[in-house]
């Protein structure tokens, strides 16, 4: 979940991918044993995993808004299918909030079981030893560039950074980051939070860097861009989203295309979404299991469900591009109606930051953003 580079582009463009594999059944399947299971085979097979998860009876998730990538329906379907209660905490939180919760609630029954993080934050969590390695049955359908080789994290769904605007209030439609510098947009532009805390905001800065002479190795031009936009008064340093759009506070929003389509345009018929002409930045979020998950079987069952045909198509129905979209298309298991409604992807090859580039960029943003924006 970019503009200049090489690897997982085939996924967002829905090209071919290797087919799914499935783990074989073995004996076992107790929660104690499953807590260290690194794949379905070690968990005792699907039947044993389901039985152990049902015995736990609960799954704790965090920062999953109901209207974010269709998570509301995903949660309802999982609960109905398996009879497992999902506790959803802090739905409007950030990736950093998830990491904080794992650290602060460790050993408690309400600690997060699973995480949905921006990839740079998932890398951080893995390096801090917070994650339990696990490879879902469809592991081979996830590109190597979109997962940790050890199974600590693996990409789930993504899209493109886009510019959205209320056409009833914005008559001169912006189509690029350069356009957003126009004086007529004073006090109108926002991103989705603090880029040191939230992956969507971090990705907006990365996209701005690409539009202003930066690269996947150099995010600083993106910080400089927003500093200048703030100085001119165009950039409003609030957490932009559906509520700030509805109130009229931020009639222009730099955010994921799929969230603008599913969360903002769904309630605002005047909302238009364009992928900026000067920066095609795409990225995925990543799934992970907490090493200290209080419900380890339910956590692993959740991941198997998300990476099943059902789970992948439910993300697609939320206007996001699931990581296994190429496999769904090639296997003819894709929800054709949802697939046809995806926002058009820009032509050309999309490339993604490497782990090293992402980590380096996050450090630059963490050390520079507050000073640059003056907050």
C-alpha cells in the first residue's frame, strides 16, 4: 500500500501470482500449543484451530473502524461463522496506539490479539519482539516483498494516496500536489493525522516527497512540502476524515483512495477523488499477531479467515485492494461486482519502499515533523 520502484506492483495491478497452499492436519490444537504455532499444520489443522478458538470464545482487535475497508461487515461475518465474540477497542486509533496497547496491556485479558498496522509500524513491532510469527495457509499467494520472511507480519489490503475534494465547495479541482499550493485553497487541506503516529498520514508525506523531487530514499522533500503548505495557511494540521469533511473544516483531504470512496463519498455525493498526477504512491497495511495474545487460537483463526476467499473479497467490497487480488482474479473467485468498482489505478509500474527505506523514512519523519510543522 507507490509510485517509483519495482516489486509488489503486480498485486495492486492484479497481475498473476502463485496459487494458495493449505496446511495439513496434525494432532493437537490446544490453546497452549497453538500459542507457538507458526502455521496451520502446527496448529493441528483447521478443525483443531476452530475448536480451540471457539473454546477461547473471544478475539480482541484494535483500531478497526467499522467503515474502514469494510471491517464492520468482516467482524460481523467472523462472529456469525465461528460464534466467537470480537471486542473492538479504540476504533479511531493509530498504528502507534496499537503498539502502545500491546506493551501497556501485556498479560491482561483485554490486550490486543491481532494488529492491523502500517507496514513501517509492523516492522518496528517485529524488531521490538512484539509479534508472533505465523504463516497463513495462502502464504504463497502473498508476494515475497509484501511479507516478513519469518511470518512476523504480512500485507493485507491497500490502495493509492489520493486527493479528495468537495466539488460543491471547491470549484477549481486540484489534480496534483502542485495544485494544492494555490492560494485559493487556504485553510482547506488536511491529512489523516500525525505522520509520526498514523500510516495514512505518513504515506501522504511520502507521496508529497515523490511529487517534489524526493524518492523512496529521500522523504524530506515531503516534510518540506507540508511545512511550506502550513506556512502559507493551506494545510490544516488536524486529523482529517469524514467528520471534518462533513463539518466543512477540511473540504480537501489527502488520504487513501479506497477510504475516500467508502467513507467520504458514500455520504457526500459531491465528493470527488483523484490520484495526483505528480505522485502515484500506493501501499498496504499489514496484519500481525501479538506474541502475548490472550487468545492465540482465535488470533490465528482470524488471520486464516482474512486470507480466505471470503475475507479477501470482503476487503474488496470495502473498495480496498486485497493482497491476494491477483489470485482471486486468476482463480475466478473474485467478487466481480466489487472488483469493477475499484478506483482506476494509474498506468505504469508501481514500486514500494523496501524495509530499509521504510524504516529510514519513518525515522526522518519522527525526528523532523513536529519542528517542521511547528506543533
